[in-house]
DNA sequence: GATATTATGACCTTCTTTGACCTTAATTAA
DNA sequence: TTAATTAAGGTCAAAGAAGGTCATAATATC
């Protein structure tokens, strides 16, 4: 984890883990100071690492008393899965978006690490690009199929 | 073993042997510098010498903090997987042949039932046929990648 | 000599970092 | 009670820092 963005991400996830309410509130300026970086670097980290796919919501407020609130969402297993599928996947899915979603499923322990690695493998642009007209469409389709199969009771004991 | 590519290969395998995690992380630029060669020479070595068939997986990341990660696959005793990849799978694979192979891997407890279901899903003709010119070629490629990934030590503890 | 392998360089894509400038909210002064 | 000031956070473009690709040149190999 050499770079700044990764370190900030790590730090935020660490304090999120400690917060049992499931969210943290802090100031952008404080973070920027803490990591000796431009304040906009914080926004960069938030928009690239704390996305909906990855299971986070970020709220904020400007002006005096302004703040950032980073909320970690849980996936309760009550069929909201299907909604997630439809909303998040759509008709097309880039490698990056697919990987984000897989990481999320891994964090939620819906996938094992081995499964995550296998699935990431088959979604790799490198493997698909020259063989398929539209890899994004295939990924969306496969992702839905995979999620459906994961939900099957008969294979989850 | 006089040429550059061979020396780079040798060097990488040496440091891989020293790494008890089963992988090494390093920078392409550093390697190119180290061997006084064009950076693309490193890619040449990676694509010709560190393939799945030969028992390696390579991951990478661009941009600041970018890196190459070369993973040495945990070799099964007789190099069973390598043979499987080269001989059994070849360049094309029908749904039927793929399913047979998956069943066998399941029987041998190389795959879990869930994994088998997931993988069969993505190999289904129904999902691939209308989107891809040659599903058999894609299956062969994906199957090799999957086999490689399940040999990774870092995800099998 | 023909073919296969290896090496290079020009150009491309992706990811990160910074800084200048903008918007919004709270506080304070007139 | 406005109006000005201050204190936040937001946006965007440009520069920097990696790795990737591909055509071509150079070398081995047969």
C-alpha cells in the first residue's frame, strides 16, 4: 500500500471498524492536515474508494461546522439482494465496477476469497477483450447469474 | 541462458523462491532500470515465461503506487494442473467437456459444490452463445485461468 | 536463407496528486 | 436585520507516476 490514497482509505476503514454505529463523522480539513495533503485528495479517496458498489454512503455539509459522514452499509440477506443486482449491475459492467462489487461481496462474506479470485479472473478485461465484442455486457450477465447461483439454498447446505 | 529475457526470468524466479508468501511485488520501472532495458521487455518476459500454464499469475496496477505482483502457483505434486491446461483443455472447450471437467474436479474435491455451480453457470451456452463469436475459445481460456487461480497459495491459506 | 525469438521505442491508458477557483453555511459587525 | 466575514466542503483541469500495447528492428536458430 505505497500511495497516499491507499493509506487514507486504510485509515478511514480502520476508524469505521471501531465505530459501532456504522458511521464516522469527521472534517475534511482535519484529514488533509493529518495526511499533509491537498483537501481535494480526500474527495478523491471518497469518490474512488467509498462508493455505493463498495457499500458506503458519504454525506457532507459545507460551511461552519461542516463535516463528512461516512456510512458503511450492511447487506441484510432478506432478498434485497435482488434489488442490489438490478440496480447496481444494470445492462453493462466494467471490470472496475465488477471488481468493486466482488470486493464488497467478499467483505460481507457472501463470497469466499477463493471464489472472489476465481470470479475476478473470469471478469478480467485481459481475458475477454479480444474475444468478445462487448465484455461489459457479458460481465453484467454473468454477474447476475453468479449472484443468482449464490442465493440458491441447495448449494449453501 | 545468455539472453536478457532468460536472465530476467531467472532473477524473478530466484526472488520468488525467497518469498515465502508465494508472491513478489515490484515495479516494472525498477526492473527495467536494474536490467538496463526497455520497460516493455519486462512485459515480454512476463507474457512468455510467467503464464498460467507455467504456473504463474501476474497482477498489476497502473498509476502512482503502481506495481507488478507475480504469484507462483502452489504446484501439485505431478504438475497435474499444468498438464490439464495444456493437453486436456487446449484452445477450445465445449459446454459438455467443460461440465465434465468441473464434475471431475468436484469429485476430487478440488472445487467446492458452490464453486462448481458458479463456474458451470458462467460456462452455460445459454449465457454465452448470442454474445460471443466463439464460446468454446472463451471457455478454454477461462478454464485455464480458473485452474491457475485455485492453485494460488495465497487464497488457499 | 528462412523462421522464430527477443529487444526496443513510440505512443496509450489508468490512477494519483495538487492547486486554483467555486459554493454553502455559520458567525459577526454595522 | 442585513451585510460582511469566516469557515467549512466541492469541482475540475492539469501534471505526474506508474504500467500496457504494438509495430518493427535485431538476433538466434534451424
